[in-house]
């Protein structure tokens, strides 16, 4: 879906937006209203509304829009910039917390201090977690910002809304959860439940060997393997975007994510036999759907992991847990800072401190153990 085009707002050849409209004044006369140079259609639209209101001395008509209509307009505006799953989640949130309780109210009444205060009071008393409540608050704040930017509420209403709709704080102590990972022995047992001549065995063997992100392993093509240099090039990732409606290949997470990973001889032999058997060519995806030109789906990977976890008796971890597990294997033992830096480059961490934090998490010693280092 495309964002709504507003009446009287035009896009110029140079990419800016302008106002070209006529307004009828209280005395019955008609006035041409023209303004140019706005960065986007919503700036132009808001200016048009403000000028119309000033010139005609009437109540801002857009403030009488119903909440339900405006929410649908807002969701249309943001739909092309977020994932399908995220969009579905936002629709559910707005239906439950805005449209159902306030759908028939005009926007001007929704942003009234009494109504917003009542909304916040009800939210505080809800049995939902503070984290979920704050997610709702965050989405409502974004919606109110949209109302202001599109001229549906004035500056005072916008400021008052932001004073009322504020995050909540959880007084309960936070307990840091441990990462769910596999030991190297766990991973070997997991692999043992997969047929060696299958695509799945190659996939999980390479994944455990490299510790790449799920989007990176999905996007691997034959051309990324250099059998002479014994390296695997990571330069793209697979992702699902709302605007495309299907899997798309995009740039990696960060610049540091573009890297070459050295492969073992055993992995290279498995890959070479696999590629030759399937007769894959340069631009074919290593791990694909029924078509070698389409990468394997993320949900398919999750399903396969669960199946082999059941077969092997190994606890299920999220796919990203394979990356964390690989990190723990590489960082086991006593490593120098230089060695940790090499691990960081292999994993594509944007900041070496990320690797150091994991290293500390895995290799932390008790204060009693450290005392041995202070004996003279």
C-alpha cells in the first residue's frame, strides 16, 4: 500500500512538495493558496491546514477525524518501512488499545488531558508486564508525533500529550539471564541425528563451523566459496521486507560484517562434494528452496532445528544460539587479546568489546582464584 496523497499537495520535479489549492473565506470569496519548498508531503499538508485555519478562522477540521480512521491512515503511512510480522503486531496493538476503546472519538478528544490521563491510569493497573506496557506507550507516542507532523493536532496538544504519555519503571530487581548455548559435545550429538549426505548436514556443519548469523547463512551462494584460498566470503544477508513481500538479499548488518572466514579442509571437502552432486553454479544459493535461485526460509531453518533437537535429545535453542555457541568454543581456554581480536574479526563483530564481553562472561574467575596471581 502507498501513503495517502493529500488534496492540494503536489510533488515538484525537484523532489520537493508544494501547496496548490483554493479556500473559501467566511465572506464567500475564494483565495488561491500557493506555497513551495516543503521537504515532504506531510510538512506541506500541515502548513496547508494551519494556513486554512488561520485565514478562514474556523476550527481545525482535521482534529475532528475519528481515531479509527486516523490509525488506519497512520498504519498505511508506515507499512512500507517495516516487516510483515512487525506490521501485524502493530495492527493488533492499535486495535486493542486505541481502536476498540477510542475508535469513534475525534482526535481532538483523544489527545485531551483527561482522556490521556485515564488511558495511562488504566494501563498502569493492567496485569501486563512493564516491558509490554512501555512498548504500548512507545507506539502511542509515535502515533501522537504523526498526528502533529501531519497537522491533525496543534503544538500545545502535542506537548501536553508527551508530558502525560511517559514510560513506566519497574521497581523489581532485574535478573540477567544466561545465554542459551550448546557445548561442542551437544553440537556433535545434534549433527549425529542428521543424515550425512543431506543438505541439512552440510548446512548445520557449516553454520556451527563459522558461527554466522541466520540471515548470512541463508544468503550464501556458491560464488562466496574460494576453494583455493579456503575461505568463505560474507557480504550479504537474506531478509523479509514488507515492501517486497518475499525474501530479499540486502547488505550485512554492519561494515565489519563483510569478512572472509577461513574454512577447515573437512568442511571444504563436504562443500565441494555437495556442490558437485547438486550441480550448483556460481549464483545458486548453497541452501535453497525447491528452486536453487531462492534462499532457504528462516522459518524452515527453525523447524529443522526443532526436528533434529527432538531426534537427538538435545535442548532446543534459538538459531542465534548457534552463533553464541560457536563464540564460546572459540573463546574457551586462556586467550591473548590478539587471539580475541582474531575471533572478533571472524565473527564480524562491529566492536571488539562485544567479543570481550562474551569472553568475560565465559571465562570469569572467582576472586579466590585470582588471589593466586597476587602471591609474591
